[in-house]
């Protein structure tokens, strides 16, 4: 199944402290040569990543995570939403096969915390393909979890894309949800509030930088010397806060000013676009981690910063769609085969490097063939 044994040297920084559990990573598998899941779990452990967000519920991945103590968000692909909306039975089967079977009640098994219904199903570029089925599917999954006596332990969430909320003027106080989503967002937030579940959302300083000439690179990278943005009496020192508060304004406008927010996806790619380099990605990630650890919150939410943040992404994925750009295949902190692209610390604290070495070696001719294929 995984034809290429891989030879790896990994340079991974340690992570310390109680804040560690608030930072996780997305683990996607849209790769022509995915690392065997047990190797990825080793990689997560040596990076001291305590939470992982998946895009599906692959049995081999769940087996590898079993007993690891890593807290898991399972994903439901967009292609299943229609069926899960129309069939309570299908939702029950999904929960039985993919949650109940693996769920850990403190012992072995998988520590499943969230089920993410759809993968950014509200992306504007999808049109109405998935959006009408999302809330129904989420409700059916919730009902199935409750029926399986897991309703209190596993929360149902819906990952919302960066383009679900906007501010035409660029001012955070003018933030609102996309008007075609008015009704859906109210339904979603009502559902989430009722079950004490957080809002999962992508914040993308990289896309903001690409799309908005007002957003400078320094402002995107949390640089001290960046030119601030003012919004009446509030001062914004970085692009993350600006986007976050645009979302907070959108939430307030429809009556949910206090809902917990999880940043489900945030990162900086290392290739495929201007300013997508390893060195800039490193600066961004370090700036973001420092900012999250500083616990200063944002101008509109001083006391309620994101409760969790999932970096995007663990590994490069060469099967990701490149309709929005070649950079889509270069979000990994690690290359597809698990080599660190830059020095990055999922937490803060120790500056010591830990080198993890995987023990499988690749026969040289396979390696050459592999590289040859990559070059095609
Ligand atoms: C979702 O499922 C419900 C219940 O079966 C159905 O009434 C509704 O039409 C479905 N929604 C869409 C958009 O198909
Ligand atoms: C469980 O999840 C896997 C992977 O996402 C999927 O292929 C399978 O259909 C799911 N099981 C059910 C009963 O839906
Ligand atoms: C860009 O900045 C100008 C001047 O500050 C402002 O008038 C304009 O609305 C901003 N546009 C966006 C899209 O942020
Ligand atoms: C969405 O909300 C905006 C602002 O409140 C309003 O102007 C617009 O008409 C609404 N659109 C829909 C489809 O409800
Ligand atoms: C923002 O406001 C501060 C103080 O109110 C001011 O010093 C600064 O020049 C303003 N920045 C911009 C870009 O308008
Ligand atoms: C960012 O990209 C632009 C356009 O390619 C380039 O002019 C600029 O030097 C880049 N900045 C950095 C810091 O790499």
C-alpha cells in the first residue's frame, strides 16, 4: 500500500508547557506517496504535537493513532454531505464505523474530540454544491453521536473557509458573513451554541496578503515595524488580528458575539507564489506562535482568543487541487516525506533540536526512480 520505504532525517523542535495542547496540526493525505501512518504518528510525537485534525477517517490512520494519546478531529469529506443530510441511517453507520469503533474512554483507542462535517463546504468557488446539505448532515451526525452515547464527549463542527466572512472596506468593525450565507450561518451558529461547540474557521493572512494591496508583508508576518491599520480608535498590528476581528464583528452582527473560535487552518506555503518561501513561512509561523502564546487576544476579543489553533499543514500534498494556485501543494511544515523545511517549534520554550531518524532505508534505484517521477 505504501510502496516507497523512505529514508528520513527529521529535525524537530521540542515543545513545552501547558499551552501546548492549544496548538495542533492538520494532517492531510492527498499525496501520491503518503508516509505510512505509523511514521507520521512518530513524527507527531517527536514534534510533541498533541492534537491533529484529519480530513477523513482512514482506518489505517486511526489504527496508528490508537493509544497515542493524540487528540483527534475526524473529518467527513464534502462528497458525503448529501447522503448524510438525507439519511439518518447513513449518519449512524458513519458514527458506528468511524467513531464508536475507535473511541477511547480513557484507555486504548483514539481520543476523538471533534467530528468536522465537510471540508470548507462554504468555499465560494464551490457554489451551491455542498452548502445546502451541511446543516442537515451536522444535525444527523450529532443525533447519531447522541444515540451512541457519545454526544457529551465528541463535538460536531463545520470548518468554515476564509471567505465565509468579509469586510469590503478592510475595516474589522465592518465585518459580516457573505450575504449568500446569511441564513446558513445563523443556522450553523444556533446549532453550535446549542451543543456548546466552537466555530471552526480558517484564517488566512497569506491569502489576505495575496488579494489585498493594503496588507503588507510585514503586517502579515507580525513584524514590530509593520505599519498599523486603524479602525476608529482600535489599532491593528498584524493581519491575523485584523481577520480575526472581522470574523468577531460578523458573529456579533448575527447575535453570537461570544462563541468560542477554533482556528482550524492557518499557515504559509513555501513555494508556488510570490513570497511563498521557507524563510518567510518560518517567520510567519514563529510570529503566529509567539502571538498566540502572548495571550494578548485581539482588539475586539482581549479575553477570548482562539481556544485552539490547527496549523496548516503537517506535510506537503502533491494531489491537492491547484485551481487557486501552485502554492496549494506546498503548505507543509515538512516535505511529503517528512523532512522539516524550516526550523519551527509547535510551541515555544526549549530551543533544543531533536533529530528523529526513521529506520527504513530506500534502495538507491527506487529513490532515483522516485525523484525522476517527481520531476515529470
Ligand atoms: C436534507 O435532508 C432532508 C431530510 O431528508 C430533506 O428534507 C432535505 O430536502 C434535504 N436537503 C436538500 C438540500 O436536499
Ligand atoms: C467511515 O469513514 C471512511 C473514511 O472517511 C469512509 O470511507 C466510510 O464510508 C465511513 N463509513 C461509513 C459507514 O460511512
Ligand atoms: C485600503 O486602504 C485605503 C486607505 O486606508 C482604504 O480607503 C480602503 O478601503 C482599503 N481597502 C481595502 C480593501 O482594505
Ligand atoms: C444578508 O444580510 C444583509 C445584511 O444584514 C442583508 O442586507 C441581506 O439582504 C441579507 N441577505 C439575505 C439573502 O438574507
Ligand atoms: C493610527 O493611529 C495612531 C494613533 O492614533 C497614529 O499614530 C497612526 O499614525 C495611525 N496609523 C495610520 C496608518 O493611520
Ligand atoms: C515578495 O515578493 C515580491 C514580488 O515577487 C518581491 O519583490 C519581494 O522582494 C518579496 N519579498 C520578500 C521578503 O521576499
